[in-house]
C-alpha cells in the first residue's frame, strides 16, 4: 500500500539559506560565491515574496507485510 502526503513549509530568508546549506551542491560552491548567491536569494525573498518562501514537499509512505514461511 502506498500513501502520499503533500505538505509545505514556510521559510524566512535566514531559514531558507540554512536549508540550502544542507545541499551538497551548494556546499561545494566556493564560500565567497555561495555568500553572494545567498545574499541575492535573500534579497529576492524579501523584495518579491514578503520575506517568506514556501517550499512544497511530498512524503510517500509504503506499507508492506512480511511473508512468513510455514515450515
């Protein structure tokens, strides 16, 4: 059986850049380049989105039963 749960989370400018710091492709950027990217994203979040960005997520739950062999 499979169940899907759609949900979203609101992030402030600071929370969103902290989230980006958990992604390896962002961590692999040179620190100065990463700082410029985060500053630009933060400015965009503040000016275009009222300081909040909403990130959608999808969680999928799989349920299965283990077969027990009878001996």
